[in-house]
C-alpha cells in the first residue's frame, strides 16, 4: 500500500508540473550532470521466482520508454563530452544526462544498441576485459540463481549461518512462489558477500551450493558477454568504451600493485581492440569511496580523465571527476515516473556526500 501511495504521489507531482518548476527555480547556475547506470536487459518478463536472478534487468519496452523520454525532454550527451565541459572551467552548457552500462553483457548489443541507434543517443560501456567474448557466471548471478532455486524446507537458518560464519537474516518461507522474501534475503546476502575478499567469497559460494544442492543438481545459467567484434562495431557508432578492470576485482581487498595492473591492462586491451583512446573508468561495486582515494593517482597516471562510482546523485563543476555519481530509472514504461525520476535526479542530494 505504501509503495502504491508513493507511486501515485510521484505521478501527481510530475503531472502537476512541480518537478519542472522545482528545477527551474534552482537556476542556470546549478546545472547538473545526471549519469544513468544500467547493467543488463532481458528480452522477456521472467517467471515470478526467477525475477530475483535479474532484479535490476530492464525489458526492451522499459528501456525504450526511458530513451523516448530522454530524447523528448532532456539533453543527452556522451559522458566524455560532459566531463570535458565540467573540467573546462566553464561548466556544463545545460542540464545533461549521460547513459552508461557496466560489465558488458551481450544484451547491450542485442537489445540496447539498436534502441540507442533508433533514438540517436550516445552511451558509454565499461568493460570487464577478461570477460569479453566469454560466457560468465558472476558471483552475484551465482548467488541469485541459488536463492531462486533452493528448496528452503531442506535447510535451516543455522545451516546457512554456519557456512557464512556471520549473522544472517531469517531464511525465506518454504513457499517456492514467495519471490519477495527470497529477493530480500538474496539482497542481504549480496551486501554481506560484497565485503569479502574475492577468494573467500568464492569459497563461501561453493559451500552454499553444496548445502543447497547436495545431490549436485544445480546448473546455473551463464551470461553471454560482448565479443570484441560487437565492441568494435558499437565503437564505430556512437558508443564509447571504458574500463571496469580485467576481472571485476574488489578494490578494498586488493593490493595496490594488482589494482594498478588490472586498470592499466584493461585500458590497454580496449585501446588495442578498438583503436581509440580510453579515458573513462568505473569502480567495480562502486561504493567503497574511501578506498578509491588511493586509486585516483593510478587513474591519472594511466591517462584516465574521469571515473564513476555507484552512489546515487548528480554532478557539477564542483564534483571530483574521479568520483562521479550515477543514478537509475525505475523499471517502468510510465512517462510520469520516468520523468519524475529524471527531474529529481538533477536536484537530489548526493549519496556519497552522506557516506563521506
């Protein structure tokens, strides 16, 4: 009920013109860059339980609705262009929106790219270079598929806690159709696993799989990643590419020499493949702001001019170009909700300011 009321309120505020008025009253001196962050798209509406596997995946009609409203009402520019305006000292020419994708899932080429061409809009894709051309099971996808498929009547809260060796929320009810509780449980576990070294996390996931599927009957779906041929085609058609490291390392738990090697080699590989300079970077996970301070000199050293985190907010001439905020749009085709979120994106306070 609360969600419905909030949705109705947002639609009403946009329809009444409040969002436009609020942004107008902020004045031209407060021009902002709102960077949108996407990951993957799905060609169809998945079954109820399976939705937790791609809970942030847009369907094509939703992404097209986003692009349609961006093209109609907003100034969409490449991220590199917007950063250039910010760094120039003259500021942004106008409120601007930039579109970004992390990881490099094949759906960027098969679904997003044709729609971006249709509306003539640029975008930036941050690649995990060791994944390109492969089929990949990311750890978060591994976890989501296990939580979606496990029969919780066969395990206990104590079993899961003993594997992870940490306090965990109550496990979901045994009802296999209870996607909401499974989604919440999965999100809580994801947040816990984020804060582990990669090797330790991998061990925990293997142990969870043995616990959840003792008969060895778990077969996860792998994600297809862009090929270099697809990357080159897009690079020739209004799509920029940046680095997201070689293997999606967890920077706070990685030594500085490895961090530098992951950054430098990923940049070099992309440049060699597309014969274009790479100047943009996106931090894997994107929320460990304190650890990124030490990464900024590495980025400067290797010729990067900007980097994006995953903290919600907008950006201006006062923003650190090596810690740009990004936001997201709702999984909807509602014109009112899309534009409400876009206009609010230019005025909301930054999440990284709260975390600092």
